[in-house]
C-alpha cells in the first residue's frame, strides 16, 4: 500500500520547469530517499508535497486522499511533518520549548483553562512537557532540555528539529538534507535516529546529497534530474544504473 502517490506532478516558474510530470509511489511505513544533482528539483518536490508550493499540474495523494491544493497548515494537520535544509529552530527558546512548539496542533487547552490555570490545563501542560523530554531522549538530547537552541551545535539542532516534528505524531516525516553540514559523528547519530523513526512505523522520505548515507538507510530511491524522474528502484539498482552515473558525473559509465 502506498502512503504517498505522486502522479505527473509539474511545477513551472515562468518558462522554467522545476518539476516535469514526476510520478512515483512511496510505500507505507518505508524509508524512502529522493536524490539528484544540484538543481534537480528535490526541494521543489518537497515544497509541493507539503503545501508550500502549489503545483501547476498533476496530483499528490496521501493515504489515498488528494492533498494537491491544500496549504501547509492543512497538510501538517493530516499528519505530514518536515524539516528544512536550513535549520529552523527558535534560538532564544530552550530545546524542550522548541520541541513543545511542534505540538501546537495537538493542544486542546480552552481559553478559560489558559486564563485560570484549571487542573486539566496544568495536567495537559505537564504531560506535554514530559512527552517533549521523551522525544529529546529519543534523539539523544535528554541532557540538553534546558539549553537554549541557539547555543547548540549545528548537528545537534538537526536532531532537535526531528524531535520537534515527532512530537506531532506524524504518519509521514520528510527530511530535507538531514546530514548536510554535520560531522561524521553527528551523521551517524542522525542516521540512528532516522532508522529508529522508521522502525517505529513512521513513513520517512528524505532528500539527501550524501549518497552513501542514502544507500545505507533507504529501502527505495528515486532520482530526479532537471525536474524529471530519472529512475526509481532499490538502492542497488539505482547505484548501478548508467543514467544515474551520467546525471551525477556528466558521463556514462565505461
């Protein structure tokens, strides 16, 4: 069963095709990767999936529901969360507060409860704070809960973003260049978090330039090149495909 079905997705900016009739399927509860050279259309693809861009053609189905014309907030409410290539944390808030910000769609506190601090409101806040700490522990940041996000190293903030996404209990998590700019140690820590997230039943789709990391993690891979789907298949098949070698190296394998 496909968690995500993309059918002839197209996106045009002026006379430029950022995406041209891209069709692919992501199996439910899988770890899937989208790769391609710079300018291949990978981030545009994510932006169309998550409602940041409105496609000029085609459709996106999530769990059988057409989400092509939904805005970002509506897509998030359906259970799709994402991280960004450029880390987006609240630097003046603690790590715990950053994670709690990801739970805003789950908050059910009434106006009166907020104003008067009812027992139910206080209990809900306490339970969410405890859950935020559990997600920090999940990504290996249990000891950073009170640290300001702006004081955390870049690679640690990458994992903080994942924790903030996971507290929303997403059905699908989209990771945009999760390993970009991180050290080799941070890369392995992040890979462990991604594996465990997929093992917990979350469908994970990642854009990544680190092809070795993709081959290590993903069960399925799609390759974009100049806005078009070049090939989709297993990591082994994709790695061996001469079209992929040509797209990355500018020549065919000899």
